[in-house]
C-alpha cells in the first residue's frame, strides 16, 4: 500500500458542469437511434389471377369497380336512402368518433417521446419538531419552510420504445379509418339489401292480391254451377279453401314488410315509421344491370377496407413487440430539479428570516444528472410479455391471410349467385307465362264442363307459386349484386369530400373539450407510408 504524505499534490476534483452534462446528454441521444423489435413487412396473401366468371360477357374485368354502385339500379329512392343513412346512421358515427380517439392516442404517444415529467411545485409548510427528535439539537423546532421550483424527468428513447409506440398508434389511426370505411361499405350494402326486401314483399303482396281476385272469380263460377245443379258442393268448398289460404298469406307478408321497414328506419338512425316518407311510390323490385365490373382479384387487396384494417392491426402489433423488448434492457433517464427554498425560524415574528429571502441567490438549489433503471430480477415476466406480443402478432398475420381468403370467397359466391340468378329469372318468366295460359284454359274448360274443378285449383296454385318464384328470382339477382359489390369493397368512396361527423356533433365536442386542430379530421392515408425515420406530424405539437 502506498502512503501519501501531506506534501504530495492531489488532483483537483472537477465538478460536473452544465457543459459536461450537455455533452453526456448529446452522446446518449446520439446513441438512441436504434429501435429493438422487428420492422413490419406486409404479409403475403396470394390471390387468383382472375375470377371464375372470366370469359362470361356479363363480367367485365378491365373496368374498375363502380364506387357508387347503387346508382346502377337507376332507383332515385335508393339513392336518397343511402345518402340519408350516411348522414344519420349511428354505428357509422361511432366509427367516426373512434378516429378522433385514435388521433388523440397518436398525440399521446408522440408526447411520450419528450420529457415525461415536467412539474412546477411550490409549498409553504409549518413545521413543529419534537424536542426528542434525532438531530434536533440547536434546531429551531418551530419554523415555516417555503419552496418554489421546477422538477423534470426524461426517460430517453434509447431502445426505441416510444418510437415503436408512435408506430403502433399511427397504424392504429389508419386502421380506425379503414374500420370506418368498412362500416360504410356494410351500411350501403345493408340499406340496399333491406330496400330490396321491402320492394320484394310489396310485389309478393300485390301478387297475392291479384291471385285473390282470380280465385274469387273461380269461386263465383263454382257457386253458379253448384246452384244450377251442374256440379257438387265439393267444387265450392275447394275453391273457398284455396281462396282463404291465399288471403291468409297476405298478413304474413305484411308483417315481414313492416319488420323490414323498421330495420331500414334503424339504419337511417330514425324511429320506425320514418321510411314512409321515402317509400311513397311502389316502384317494384330494383332492376339490376346485366353486366358487372369486378376488376381483377389483386385489386381486392387495395379496395377492401377490412383487408387494410387487418394489415394495419398486424403492423401495430409488430411495433408492440419492440415496446415489450425494450423493457428487457436498461432505461436511461435524465432528471433535474431546481428552485428556491427558505425557512422562517421561530415563527414570522422572530425576525430571524424573511419571506423575501425566498428569491435571494443564496436560496437557490438544484440537482440533476443521469439515472439508470434495469429490472434484472423480474422472474420471466418481461420475456413472457415479449412472447405474448409475438404470439398476438402471428395471430394477426394469420388473420390477415384469412381475411383475404374470406374476401375472395365472398366475391366468388356472390358473383356465381348473380350470374345463376339471371338464368333462373329467365326460366321463371317462361314458367309464369305458361302458368297464366294454363289458368285461362282450365277456367274455360271448367265452364264448359270438360274438366273438374281440381284442374282449375291446380293451375291457380301453380300460377301463384311461379309468380312468387319469379319475384324471388328477381330479388335474388339484386341482392347477389349488392353482396358482390360489398365483397369487392365498393361504397366507402362516398365519404370522399364529405364530413364524417355532423357539424352539430363537432360543435358539441368543441364546446365540451379543447380539441385543438384535431376537429374536423384532415384526410387520412389508407395505408402505412414506407418505412422511414419517424417524423412528427404537424398536429403533434399544436392543439394537444
């Protein structure tokens, strides 16, 4: 052991000056460019090169999908209903409000990149110490203590945890917009489908009423022949049975009609009965065009909002893996505290000190420096959290592929249904024409006594059934076309250039809360931008 005598010079202690602290801070920030965890790569989801209907002259693949597909029905009432639903549907408004929530969450994530704790503090404390308290000798046991200052703690984003949180929040924001588009696609399709059902039930009621008139005429003829002794009462009973059976079907159809009207009112965000103002004229079942534009299967990945949402959900979860992994490593923070402190000993009347001394230079105090935290004994909690996030990410990758697969199935199913329903309708039309002729011949022969009334009953039953089948086939054409456009992701373009929240809603929210420049929302991208160094959006530092 070496012994120093008192004459040996000692190295002076160099205090940690502000310049040195700034240098340390700069070095730590410079090293903080890394971000742990995987970078998101769009998953593969193979689709067919063409739809099964390729080659059919009714299927057009060179033309983009009609963004306002409902106009293909040339039904002004349907156009007005969809516009009303867009403005008033309550679930769609909920989806729009979730966009507002996601924008605020993104702002919250961005703010976490800066000093997480910034507090101004001040206190005035009257102290009364025990005579027997430790270290109380020669200390004034009764005094006031005043403090005023500022405290800050900044956990540096050394491992990219906060940047990953911004990535996840940004993906979540764009996903909320995709969810809104998906809700809009579903809404337009459901309004059109419900409207088609209403028109179908109206047609079925009209057909039943027309057949009632035909069957009433058959009953009159049977009663006349029975009174004249030409036939037995059996013909009258059979005629009345068929007539009452047809009449009984009308209230059932009216019930289904009313229920469909109530469902449409709910889609419009209105109480039951409001749709009567839209359905003033009986226009028949919407007539679908013969041809349909379906583009190519690869376009489906871009158009379908639920596919975009599934991709963005996976991207957000990928970033959360990095957030969890960052907890495995030590966190680096900078802390600082400065302020003024003074005590008035023996009470304010003693005169030993003055409250004005609080702002004296001798009352100034400060403390600052770096801090390291590393939860090294966590018993596997942090690693298992990483595993949880990774498993969730893999789930979402599989869900994305399944969403694409389901989407292609929906397109194929509805496309096949649309094409085959057209063929069915053409054959049903011929069947109705033949049935009408059969009824005319049977009634004529019955009047002449050539056939019994059973033949008349059979032809009338077949006529009503064939007419109903034709109406259902025409309705099926329309509903399959609606389902096809929904499967292709058509309809969300309706929001372009339009507000997604009513002015009254925006005014109510602004009155209640300071939303800054987050209301109304600016147009949002539909997909994530290419990977690049994170740049804070303009609204991150204003209006939050």
